[in-house]
């Protein structure tokens, strides 16, 4: 390639943790030309962000770069002095982060933060820099640049802040732009807009762009080439359409199959096992423990990067088998439990409110207390044995509904009917029974288990609370843990020693142990890697088949929803937009917002 | 901003009212008879009941409290039982003397501590940082009532005998003598405060230096000096200011002790004197004035803080 | 956490603390001389082998007085902290659990107490209780408890925000179970750290009260009384001041090093856990 802008050669990075060198990235090489977008995809622990910080020369103090070279143009970055670096950063390479909220100085006007970078690297007057800032604000589609210029970060929305960050980076006119999960913290619709903007600007500015993410679907939208990273090792690198449609590495194949499909053409398949963090993992194939096509050679020899057709390189000893259609469960199986015509839970014109905090005294004076309506006049039925999904973006009120059903917040207006009775009218005994019958699993696996209690005891607790003996509780917990795939070695362990996927299995076991009638799943897989997510989805479907428990799934992810739910309810700003059978809603959405959501949902 | 000031002042006033209630309740209704305490065990029943009448001890508690607060609002703090003088006349000079001590202490502490704390944070782990940290450890650990006498031994006694060991001269009488009398008490008071403030400034700055927006600023290619001045200081100092306001409470406690150490005629020493003689109206007045000063200072710090931090405005 | 990872400050602070406690326990049972034995022939005697810290204005052995006072001063530090924690922890747990207006009301009240400087607050309480070692301890305990409520409540609120607490609420656990079985075990480390820092402060404040004549009453003497007596004698001899001054400072250095060292260490362990 003639105009290679960024060139990384044999880059290795390790972290010194307690005197032991823990390798993060090994022998990474890639090139990037002007006007090209490179997507780096990897799950947590792949070292993807570390690479970006290495390029920015902003690694943590305990990081070492034992070998390798990073060049921008002809300039080697690894040998730059601090002073030279200051002229290089921003000017030649700029970086954008996942969390735009923390990345902006809270006490400085956003316009000034953009202009500051311009003034640093370009010989312009302050007035010219301001003008340039505003024109860039317009280019990243921030409305009313004049007004926005003078705003503080907290006065902007998440999407607007990320636009400010993009303007901040591009106004310095760098050759290379690095983006670290720039859309992960954003809602789907905003994410789609930002991805489009990034794509356009990359072309217009002839940027060499590196886009790092865990999300294959997001990368499919923007990247020309895709580099697949696993446990610090480059697994596959090639043109985007080839990598996505005809992957040549078993890991890439598995990763693609683990992604839930919006059209439900095939169910998501989990990759068994966990990512390796072993210090000596590079002496063999790093994917060896989880690979479905593993051979003896994979265990003993580290594969080289082998060139494949059309400029694809792949780190595998073998030409992988043509991905055969493995014996996966037929899709109809999921809908076997026929949902009853009766409903287990019914919401009638429910309105939910949060008190708004005022300044000083005013918040405490009852007559001045203002309420924020999180959910307004919502009605729906959860059919017994069914699975209803509530979808919406952040702030739509979907989690608030879950809290109200669980009795964690008061119902301002309307009624909740469970099994034919008004929840508000429950007697003490009935309430206790109700709490046995309704359970919840949460989004964040580390948060949903008490760090100071042993796994088995936490799972047993709901049974004990129901008044059963300790032995009965422990036995039920043991059975349930083995049902979610955790053997006896987990019983006495503390949550800190478990992975995210394992923790989520424990949380699900705790929810199921008291044989609930209704299980509320609040974004149950959002915090997990794709390969782990598929395993949890499989587990949930299996448990549903075996127990006949009703699911109320809360999610922002339409593809995940499609794997589990039979009915769907679309919520926006606390109001129901559309509700109905999931197949019908997906194939023929009636409401504008549902259409927008479906269009914004990214697919490979 | 105006709304913020007004609302903060209203809460402050409310707080003060509650504080006055706490003070009044815990000092007015003591076990034992105040009249007996004043007149002694040998007093006649007639004298006692006369005194009770005079002090209003026979009235309901609410009336007593309302009359006390009502008096203070009009500037009448009551009459000292031991000195026999209106408390208002005793309080004024003492309060001003203590206020001078407080303000000087805070100024000195801020001027010394903030640059040291910032330097220490920037050079985390360096010799400067470690020296500052170790000295500040001593600073927070040597009690004021120990440090004060040690200062007297070192500077007020022979062989040096540079400074007076006790007393106070009004600024208007003789500025030089005023200064000479201030140096030792202010030094003793400043020691702990400076040490604490250095540490808080340091950790506040470290927090800011670790933040994502400082990373953004550095990755913009700004030179470190500019990163510090434009991005770190303002945010770091906002924390320091809060700490300073809270530390003021500690200083007000220290003042009571230090005034005793240096026989400094301020409101703290007056409080100790009043407690020693169980002069209830005087105790009530002095403690209320001390608390009020603290409340007002906190309000000022709060307002300044929200000026530094646009998010709070 | 490995043994080898313990900070120097925790080691040094811990050693000083242990030594101070042993010194106090020993001093409770035994002193080389009767601390109250007056010998006017040897007033202000300089340090000697028999009397390593010299003698005071009544010819009393300073080391013996210091040892007897150690018990008083340390019980003040530990006792007041224990009292403050036994008020602060339950109130903070309750406020954090109830949230809403109950929490707001409690915190308003705490704010009122916090707006009285804690030493001054202790003075006010002493006025109603009377002056004695025990009353000073109680006064300090009560006066420092609002600070604990505020600090611990913040920690409780953070812990309450975790989903395992929401899960416990949802499955109908009792308020006491959630406060003391779900939340409390997770907030012990910061409580112990804040507590050990407070021991140093309470020891200091208790001695200050005695210095002002409002704590331990003569002839009994804690370190505060000794410092006052020492200061009154500085024109004759500096030894009666120097002994207690250095002892109390070292003891407080010990408590501070231990508490803050532990705090730093836990903060660092957290960082490591997060990668």
C-alpha cells in the first residue's frame, strides 16, 4: 500500500503485576492507509484498548513494550520524547473514548475545550479558533453551535457529548483517529447516527481510522477491514465483508455464531469455556481450550499468521472446515409451551412517579415536592407461561416497571393484578407467597451477589425465607446450581472468584430455586461478552422449557429479545408505543418509533 | 446564583435555630438546682425562690427558650451570673480577638498548604512528596495543646525569648505588638490545619490527575503545565475548599484549647471559664456564637464551591 | 492479600499501637513508683536511671504518672470511638435503608449536630453531665457520632445500590436482615478504618479536655493533665512537659499511620482487583 499512515509491527505489551510480567498483546502487526477504517473487534481481555493506548503512548506505569514498532508516516512513536509527543498527540493522532461524560472537563465550556486543541496545534487567533470550533460543531451535527459552545458538559446529552468529543478530535486535523468503543455507552438510535457520522467524516477527512469495539454489528457498519483479536493475539485480519461473511478462523466463526440474530434465522450458540489469561498462553494457540475444531498440533505449537485468499490473514494451523450446519435445536422448540389465554400479571393504567429533588429547603416542603412521571398510564398483560419483552432505550421507564411489580416503589395510579388479585390489597401472608412466586435477575453480575457470602448460601436463601429447613434449602440450592451448569466445586466459593458468566448463572439459580411463577429478567446479558451471552440465553430458554415459568424480559437489545420473547411491548418516554406478538411486530411494525428502533438495530 | 445564596442562607438560619435548641436543651435543664449552684447550699429558701423567679426558672421550658432566642435576636444575650455584666458587652471584644486568630490561621494554612499539596501530588512518589507527607504526618499527630507549650519553651523562654508567651494587644493599639502576640498561637493552630489541608489537597489533586478529562487534555497534546493550570487546579481546589470549610470546625475547637495555652482573651477561653464556673447564660452565648461562625463560614464556602463548579450552580 | 504486601506505615503504626496498648495495660496494674507519692525533697529532679523521665513539681515520678495516665488516655480514645460507632453505625444503616424522607430527616438532624464543632459540642455535653473522665468519654463519643453517621451512611447508600440488596428487598427479607446481614458485612473494612483514625482523634480530644480541666480530675492524671502540669512548670524544668508531650504525639502518630495505612492499602487492593 502506497500511502500507509499507521504501521504497527510486532508490537508486544505486558503489564508488571506484582513482579510477574503478564502479557497483554503479543507480536501484533497491521497497516492502515489514509481513508481506511480498521475495525478491531475483541471481547474483554483481548487487549484491544491497550493497543490504542500504546499507540497514544499513554500506557499505565506498569506497562512494558518489550518489542515492536509503531509508525505514523515515517515517524517512530515509541522513541519520541515527552516534548515531541506533545506535538504529536492531537496533531497527528487523536483519540476518542467510550465514556464521553468523564472525558470532558466538567468545569470548562465545551467550546473552549475544542478550541484549546486547535490553538495548541494550529497558528490561529483565538477568534479564528472559535469560528473553527463552531464550524466543526456544525459538522458533527450539534445544533445551534453558538449556544452549545458556551455550555458545560453536564448540560448536554450523552450523544451530544460524544459529538463534542469527535469535533474536539477532528478539529485538530489529525491523520489518524483512534476510537475506543465510542458508541457502546449510547442508545441504539443515537449509536446508529454516530456510526453514520463517523463513516462520513472518515471519508471526507481522508482519515486513517481505528475503531475498537466488542460489537461485531457496530463494526460491520463502519469498517473497511476487520482485525479480530483474542487474548492478546491477532486471530484474523482481512476485508470486512470477507471476515464477516466467510470467516477463516474458528474463533471468528464461533463469535459470529454466538451473536443473536434479529431475524431469528438461527439461535445464538455459546462458545464454551473462558478466555485464557495464562502467562504462557502464547506457547500454543490461545483459543485452544474453546475451539470446536482443536487438533493435537494446536496444543503444542503457536500458529503463524497464514495468508489466505483475498488479503485475509489467519492465525490457525488449519484451513478451517466449512462451517457446517451443526445440530442446533430447531427454532420452533422455543415456542412449544403454549401460552395460556389467561394472564399471570396485568397492569391497568399504571402511572409511576419519582420525587424530584429541589434545591435547599424547597425539596422538603410537601407542597413544593414535584414528581417526575417515569411511566404514564401503562396497561399490559403478561400471559401465563408466556414470555413478554419490554423494550426501550434508557429513560423509557422499563426498569421502573420492574421495580413497581416487585413492590420496590409505590404505584401512583392504576392497579397491578397478579393471579386475579390486586397486589396493593395483598395480606401479609399473600404478599410473602407473592414474593416467592416472583423473582428477578439483574444486569450486573458482580452487583447481584453479596461479595461476602458463599455461593451455595446465597442460592439457598430464598428457600429458607419460605420457611423450609436449612437442609432442604441447601439441597435445593445444590440441585439448582448443577442445573445451571455449576458443579459442587462452586458451592463454597466467594463471588469474587467467579467470572461474569458464572456469576450470572448463580443469580439465575437463586431466582429459580424457589420455583417462581414469574421471572423478571432485567437486561440479563447486557454486561456479558457475546460468547458468554449466548450461553446464558441458551440456559434461560432451557429453564423456561423445563419449568414453564413466565418471563418478563427487560432489554434494549432487540436481537436478544428475539431469542426469548413471544410478545413484545415497546416503551418510549414512559408511554407504550406498540405491543403484540413479536413476529408480527418485527415483520410489520405499526408505530414510527418501533420502526426507528428496528432500523437502528445493527446486524452483521 | 442569587437563588442559591438565598436558599443557602435560609437553610443556614434554620440550622442555627436548631443549634440554639440543642445548646439550650442540653445546658438549661441540668440535674440539680441552678439557684442552689449560684447561691450555695447555705442560702435561705426565700433567697432561692427569689432568684428562681428572677432567672425565670419557674416558667415552662418553651417560654424560657423563646425568651432566650428572642433576646438574642435583639442583641441581648442575657446577664453573666458570675461576672454580673450583660454578656453582649463581654462578648464583642473577645469575639473579635478570636476572629483575628481564626482568619489568620486559615490564611496561613491555605497559603502554605495548597501549593505544597499540589506540588506533592504532581510529583507523587518524589522526594518532595515524601518529605511533605512525612512532615504532615507529624503535623496531624502532635496535639495543639502539646505543640503550643513546646513552642513556648522554644521561642518564649530563655535562651531565645523572642516572643511573648501569652496575652493579646489590639491591632489598633500597637500593630507590632499585635503581630508578636499572634505568631505563636497562629503557628500552633496552623500546624494541624496545614498538615490536614496538604493531605486533602494532595489526594484531591491525585483524583483529578487520574480523571478521564485530564487524559483527554494530555492526549490533545497539551503540555503538562497547561494541563495542570487549565484542567486540574480549578477542579482540584473545589475539593480543597470543601475540606477547608469542614476543617474550620476543627479550628474552632482548637481555638478553645489554644487560647487557654496562650492565655489569649478570646471567646474560647471565655467558654472554658464559663464552664468552670457553671455560668450557664455565658456558656449558652459563647457556644452559640462559635457555632454560628462555623455555620456562616460553611455557607460562604458552599457558595464559593458552586461558583467553581458549574454543575452545582 | 499476601503478608509481604503490608505497607510500612501499617507495620509501624500497628507496632506503635500494640506497644501503646501494652504500655497502658501494664500501667493499669503496675508502675515503678506510686504515681501519687509526693517527695518535696526531689522536686523537678532531672532524669536519672531510677527516674528516666525525671520528677514533677511534687517530686512524683513522671514515668509512673505517664504509665498510670496511659490507661486513662487510651480508654478515652477507644471508649469514645466505640460509643460513637455504636451510635453511628445503627443510625447510618437505618437511614440508608429507609431512604426517602426518613433519611432526609435524620441527615438534617445530623447536619445540625455537625454544625457545632465537635470539641465545642463535647463541652456542651460536659456542662450537663459534669466533669469526670467517664463523662468526658461519653461526651466525646456522642459529639463524634454525627460524623460517623454521615460517613457510614454514604458507604451504606453505595452498598444499598447493589442489586443483591434489591434482590433481598424483592424477596421480602426483613429490614434487620438487610441492614445487618446483607449490608453490614460488606462495610466493615471502612468502618474499622474510620474507627482507628478516630481513636487517635478521640485520644487527642480527650486529653485536650483534661488539659482544659474538664476531663480527668486531679490527683488522677491522664496525658492531658500531665501536659498541663508540665506547661505550668516550664520555668522550673522542661522534663515534666517533654515526657507526656512526646508520648502522646507518638501514640497518635501510631494510630494515624495504622488507620490511614489500612485505608490506602485497601484502596490499592481494590484498584488491583479491577485490573
